[in-house]
């Protein structure tokens, strides 16, 4: 029987070349001009699943971008793994900060990736990590070692809120029935520190609009006598945090899950170098909520951040003007037990209530989702732990991540299954940023580890 290691060594170049082809298609879900590219990518994913041995693969139409669904049923009495991933990517902007074009993948070595990394938008998030599952399946089917049933569901709207996926899951509960959901769309602590993501934050994303006078005004003739929407907006935003960086929205923390000191101490055992953290992003010190460590601030604590802000004159030179309107996009990362719709309402009520007379405020909710946390004593987790032990020779560390994959909570609610998050990206891989990349070592290690999960999960389910 051929080992995954041997198979990967023999097919390594092809695995890399195939991923590179997928990365060339600019499947940017946020930009409707790329609709054709999303459809082309879905087609390419379909073909790859067929080649990897799926018995049936369909492109399922939705109100938005299509979902690629594939399956292999080995034996109805065996467990079923549902693999989820996304083929859409973030916009590459700002383009001038890329060292090579985002959709012309190149391989370069870095300090952390001595074996090389593929630089391209989507290489790590999530085409590269999704494709590890396709290649792991190819290995299992072509060497006759697939131990259980498998279903693939690869969507094209993750980066814009997965609206159609909720629609699809609600309508296809039976088709999607499974014993565990398996996802690679998160990260690991370091190449020599394998970790399994046990928590994700929820999200509420809103846009705010502050409107003052009915037209842009001369800032000399009117300045000082009318509320300037930009001044007002920035003041309102600044008031959303107090001097300890707690969020000031009434009721915001009401449902926040409080961790025990033991749990926090356990979390604190994960290796973390503050120096390396500061150096990697070139800042002098960290910043955040009083009373919490950096790792706590970006995993078990909720946040509020402005993601974009605009208004007024931003062209060349100076123009003396008081703009009629000012805008901002604001995200709130949420933790278990906070309800994203409730938080969105609390935000809107509070934001409207703090607006001074002389401006009007409009809050428009975008998307959101619930946080997720999974226990580490479950069969699913234990099977994942054994899989990493087999390929890394080390027990992986459970880690709660600050990012969000809102549909994970939905899988638990609608499909009643737990999710295992086997991420192989590194924080330094620059997902959503210019020069996103994915280590070739990480890519191949993922392909090697995934079949082990299939094996242990099937064995332990007996
Ligand atoms: N793969 C990421 C989420 C992620 C990355 C979680 C790293 C944990 C570690 C996903 O594609 C993503 O970017 N999600 C969005 C939310 C979505 C609703 C737009 C996010 O977290 O901003
Ligand atoms: Mn992702
Ligand atoms: Mn993403």
C-alpha cells in the first residue's frame, strides 16, 4: 500500500502546477465584474473533483454564485465527512503594494518558507487549503484507501458573507447529512507547532452614514456654525471605546462568555513571542482592551473596528469645504453567546442616540454570523489530534482564532454536526493583504495529514 508521503513526492510538481492554474482565475466575489471568473473557477473545481474520484459532481445554482457539490459513497453504513471550502477570494487591492501580480502566481522562498511559497491572491485563503482536500482525496481513491464516505461543498461567496450557502444548506439538509464537517480555512501557530482551531469569532458588519447640510459648504462661510459630518462621525466613532478600550455600547458585553482563570491560564501556555509579533508587523507595542493579553484580545474578546472611512475632499491640493456627508464601515468581532443580530440592533440604536442635533445618521447592516467554539474531548477532536500526531510527531495545540467563518455555527444548527478546523496557513502568510502566499511545505503537509483524519475518524466511529 502506497503511503501518502510517497504518493505526494511522486506527484508534487503536478499538485503545485494544478493549484497555480486555479490561482490564475481572479474569482473576486466582492466585485460583480468578475462574475464570469467565479463561474469559471466553479467549473475548474468541478473538474478537479471528478478527476480526484468523486462519483457525482454538480454545479448547484443559487441566488448568488454557484456551489460545487461532489460525493463518493463507499458504504452507507460507514461515516460521512463533509468537506467545506471556498473558491472565491478577496479583492487584491491595493495593487501597487504587490511585488508580483496577484493572479500571476510565482514561487519564492522566505525565512519561514525555506521550501518556497506560492504568492497569489487566494493561495492560502482558501484555494490552496481547499485544494489540499481535493489532492488528499485523489491520493485515497487512486490507492484504494478511502475509508469512508465523503461529500464536498465548495462555495463562492465566503468572502462576502455566505448568503447563498445558508439558503443552500436549509434546502439540502438530507443531501448534506454527515458525521463531521472538515474545513481547512484557518491557520496554525507555526510549522513546528501544529494546532487545531477550536473557536472562531462571530461578526456584525455595518455601514454608517452621517448627513449634515443639504450640499457641500464653503468651510469659511459656514465653518464653526454648522455640524461638520466628518468631525461628528469621527467624534462619534472615538466615543465607542473608553479610556480602557472597552466598548461603550450599552448592553454590548451582556452575553459575553467569561472564561475561567484556569481556561485563560491554559490558553496562555500556547507558545507566543511578543517580540516576533511586533517585529512581523513593524509596530512598537500592542494596543487593546485593558486586563487582557494579546492572544485573549484577538480570540476570546469582542472588538469594534473601523474598516474604512471616507467623505469630503481627498483629491490633490487643498479645497476648503465642509462635506454634506461622511461614511464608515465598521466590523464588530463577537464571541460565544453574543447574538450578532442583537448586537447589530444595539449598535444602531446607540449610534443613532449619540448623534448631535444638526446631523442625521443612517446605519445599514451588512452581514454577520455567530461565533463558534468546540470542545476538545469530542471524538472528532481526538481523531484530528491523532491525525496530526501521525504526521507531525507532536500533539497539536487547541487554539481559538480571531477570524470568522460564520457558516460553521450554521452547520451545527442546521446539520447538527461538529466542525474540525484543520488550518495549515500561517499568520505571516498575509491573507487579505498584498503578497498573500502559502508555503509549499504547508500545502503538502496538509495533503498528508487529511487522509489520517479520515482514517482515525472512521476507526474511532466504529
Ligand atoms: N479564512 C478566513 C477566516 C479565518 C482566517 C479564520 C484565519 C481564522 C483564521 C475567511 O475567509 C474570512 O476571511 N472570513 C471573514 C468573514 C467573512 C464573513 C467575510 C473574516 O474573518 O473577516
Ligand atoms: Mn477563508
Ligand atoms: Mn478570507
